[in-house]
C-alpha cells in the first residue's frame, strides 16, 4: 500500500545524499527514519504536529502610514515600478530594502550624526592602498 505524504520534500546535501524533510511552508524538519516504515510515518506526524505548534505562517505586518516602509510598499505596488525591467526591479527592491534595515534615527538633530556614522562605516577609498604590499 502506498501512502501519500503531502509535505514531504527531498533535498540533496553537499555530498549528494538525499535527505527527507517535512515542509508545509517556511521552516523544514528533517526525518531521519527510513521511508516506508511505521517509524517514518510516526516521525512525519510528529514533525507536522511540531510545525503546527509553532503557529504556522507568521503574520504579515504592514508598515504604518507615513513611514519609509509604507512609502517603499507604495512604490513597489506602483505601475511605474512594475513597468520596469525585472532585473532593474530586483536591484531597486534590494537597494531600498537594505535602506529599510538600517538603524532608525528618532530625533532630527541626530540626522547629521547618522550621516557621519554612515561615512565611518565605509572604508575611505583614499586609504585602500595602505593594505597592499608593494
């Protein structure tokens, strides 16, 4: 008798060995039992139960209106953005999302401090030659 495991995924590791995982969405749990045995079916059921206990998919949090995240979401949904070449869309989305991950500055007087901090994080180009051997 053949049993269907709907969330069973087979991946190969770096050595080429097939590994079985349960993955309904997001995170996956590895099953170390042999496929087709009762122990495998039990481990599969336990993995499904464990993933359900985690709460499933995380709730999508929308950005508050008037924030930079809200502005980015509006831009990503705009016809102007969707009319761009897919490769250009990807580059712009990655660039804007990297800006969203930057630390936030809450006071107006800290804006210049943030600019200085950003310049300190980047390596000065005129000093790059110091690390090279002649």
